[in-house]
C-alpha cells in the first residue's frame, strides 16, 4: 500500500458537498469511484482536510488515501484527472508517510469568501460569489476583522450539526481584499480550524456590521454569549472557497 | 403600444439558446413569459439582435418589443429584473421609435471569444471559456487576424442551418487580447453581421493556425473555396459572448 497526499480543485455547484452519501453526487463519491476503476474494483476510502458543503468550492482541498500499488505521484494525478469530470481537477500530489491523514494532520487552513456587491447579482458570478446589495462602510469591516483575529470561543458561529465539543479556535489572520471593490470584496481567513459553517456565519455578521445593522464590536459580545441565534444569518455556499491546507513538513516524503 | 429597446446580459449555460422553442428553456421564452405576466396574459413577441445558440453568453444582447402600456424605460428594466432568474439581467433600456427592430436595425455587432489555455480545463472556467491545450504561436494568430479584417465571402465559415443567401460580410476589427496569457486569450470581432456559427468556426481555424496545424494565410484560401468542409472544426459555445450591438442613433428617442 502507498499513501498519497493530493491537492484538488473543484467547482462545488453540481455536488451535494464533499462527503460521500448514498445515491447523491458528491466529490468524495466521484473520486472514490475513479480510484475503484483504477484498482479494478477494490474500494479505496479517502480522507479530506475539510468536508465542504453543497455548493462550496475548493482551490486547494487536500485528500489522502492508501492505494494498493506504487504509482509515481505525478502518474496518480494524471490517471485521476483522466477519470474526473470537468469540474474537478487534481493540481498536484506527493507520496506521503504511511500514517499521513489529510484531516487529522492538518495544522491550519485558509478559507476565502467572495462577495459580489451592487443591486443585482452578476449572471456570470452567481455560482461563484455570495451577494450583498447594501452599501458598506469598509472601515467598519476592517475594524471588526481585528476582533476576529486571535483565540476565541466561536460557539455563536457554529451551525447546528457540528459535532466537536471544543468551540475554541485560533484565527491567525483575517483580511479584506478590496482589489475589485466596488464590484466585489473578498474575505480571507487563516485559522487552525473552523467549526461547521463558521466562515459563512462570520461573513454574514461582518456584512451586517459593514452596513450598520450591527455594532462594530459585536463579535466581542457574540464570543461571550455563545448563542447561534444571536449571529443569525449564514452567507450562501456559492461564495466560499477552501483555499489552502497547511501540514507539518515532516508528513511528506 | 410603446416600443422598448433593452440591453440584457445572460449566462447561456442552462438555456437551449435564445430562440423560443416549445417545451425547452430558452432566453426568449423566459423573457416573453415575464412580459406576459406584466400584461396579465396578453402575449408580447420580442426580437433580438442576435439569436445566440445553446450555451452562448451575452454581455450586451439587445431586444425590442411593442408593449401595451407606457411604463418609463427604467421601470420596465426593474420590473423585468424582478421576474428574471439569476442568470439573466437587464442592464439598461430606452423607449425607441415605433418602428424600431433590434434585429433589422442593427448596424454591427461585437462578439468576443475566450479561450482557456493549458493542459487541463480550469474547473471554474469550463462554462465560460473554450479550451485549447496545444502551444500557440501568437504572432501567427496576429498575422492571420489581418486576413480576417475586410469584406470577404465567409461561406466556408458557416455551419449548415444558415438561411441567408448572401455570405459576404465585413469585419471592421479582429483583435487578440493577450492580457491573461498564458492562462487565456480572447478574440474580439467587430463586424456588420455574422453567419451561423461563423465566430466559433473562425476561432477554431485561428487556433489551428496558431498551433501550426494550418498555413498562416489559410483564411485567404478558405475565402476562395467557399467550402464548410475545409474549415472543419467549431469552437465550443461556452467561450462565445455577444458583447455589443450598434444602431443608428436615430432609432432611439
């Protein structure tokens, strides 16, 4: 058996999320089906760094799996790409140490969230951005992002369905990219981990702060109350991208 | 009755082209259904400058129709947008002179064609570009584009299904945008009119010239032979955009 660590991009629009589900089109199911073709039927179970939801995209998702055989990593990438639909693309890979696990070995992740602005949704961006029609005070968002950085209890920012007891996470950086403003803004979060729907709930809260619907320092209150009902809104899946996953360098041969 | 001239953008991915067809989702059918809601059932027939094919996009399609009522143009735009799905967006409009016809009054059009390069299709661009995996000599394409400009018989560049006898068209400008090279190139054609599939056949021919599969001046031969079989390939619909339509200014109030 050889353990592979592969990086994959996908347009999540057509999929019912990453995780395998019976009778539903998922990223995991699509990749595992291709691996089963390569092994002539022997099932291969893969693990992903982040189990993205329906409609969420990936620019640098990382998966790992043990494969019965020893193909060079670049050949594995090529073979999988030849079996993928056009909305999934493997962009790199290495052979990892035998106990490598893409989920449990991850040290941190970067998520991006794109928000299209203006009154109407751009027809060409509707599947690749969230949309916010109200005027924003970007300086308020910048101020609120400083409250996001650091180690906090993010219980207010977790959707029901999360299964992890410990709600404390550390956000290393929380940035706003205004390159395409006023057409679009982009949030970039680098953290050691993220609760279920955490980025999408934080983005919805940040947009409410930017439009004056919430106090600039409402994150500090939300850390205290630890109540999902207080954060309320969730930004749509279409704007969210898993950008990058970090690992200790010793995991890779 | 009031005649409106409206500009509309759409992502053509979901649609069986512009033109109304029984039991199929089309742009024309979607807009006419909205107009029938506004008139409480009275049918409104619209005319478009260019009847784009399935999967072809528009950044500046122009339509015209006679409407039983006299709503200000900006209100008409707003009312239609409130009834449109998220992949169709009206971006402007005016009340036109009573005999205005978006198709027959058009003096010319600009079409753009986006080609993604590199070995694999980018998952996020697959619906919005064509794709060409082979190395290109851009100077050969630039040279060939000079042969496109001018008045020529484009019979070799018309797909079967075209109904217009006269195959002579004038191309005013034919440009190559290399801003995003080597990820992508974009062709921009401004002409007085275009035969059925003409841009997509020209683009496929230009790419064959760029990769050395055809002589640089093969367009001159193709104008002579007037034989569709000689041009052969058609670039995919996903890369094509109707960008702009030109009218004599007197058509508009």
